[in-house]
């Protein structure tokens, strides 16, 4: 709905510029404002909070200046409030329930696991670095760049069969070294 559009059920007899009639306008616009905010915000709790914030800002605006087009003013302010709520969510993404946050923290790797993963990554880089240049290039195009075997074959000017063999060789080397690492 466009701000300022005709809204069914709005009492057109209430004087637009009268602050004392602002509450009547807000009550009559409430369903339309709720629908507008629901499209902008996805969390029902945010929608109700945004409607409350919109009402407060409309009252503040009306106290400072004459409201000639209350419908437009209300929808404009509601749009700004929705933007503010979305920005606040981006700045504070951890507004989840405490249980959900604790569960997420519990599943994240600890320092030991992170150190072990970093060490394994270094060993993998070392094994890949020792591969023959052609094999290493094909493997990295496959795994790092996400290219298909056909794309790699075209790019390198080789057959798909050779690409498959090079990738298999690299994976075999990594598997062999993984057995050694696990045995340590």
C-alpha cells in the first residue's frame, strides 16, 4: 500500500491538522500499518514493537509541526521505523533466545580443535605443494575454483580422462598422508 493512499474505514471528517484527533487516526490506521510493517519485518514481535515506535514518533512529530496529511506521515514514519529495525538486527545478530545461543556456542569448535584443524590444513597444503605441477594445478582448479572436469580439460588443453587421473592421484596422496597423520 502506498503511503497516503485511500484507506477504507478512515474517518475523513476528523480534522487532519488537529493533534487531539491524532489518536483517532492512529487507531483507524492500525490494521493498515500492521499489514505494511508485516511486509517489511518478518518477526511478529518486531512488527508490534515497530507499530509502537511508529505511534511514538508520530506523536513526537505532531507535537513539533502541523500534520496536514496524517496517512502519509504515519506510513512514512512506519517505513523509517522498519528500516531502523532492520539495521538494528544487522548490528546485533545475536538476539536469539539464550538456549539457542548456548547451543550454537556449544557446537562451535574449541581452541584445541581449531589448532588441530589449522595444523591439518598446513599438512594438506604441504602435500599439495609436493604434487607435480600439472597435477597440483588440475587439483586446485577442481577443489579451490570449483571447476568441473570438462571446464578444467578445456582450460588446460588436456583430455577429461587426464583431468580425472590427476585429481585421483592428488586425492590418493592426501588419503595416504591422512592415514599417517591419524596414526601419529
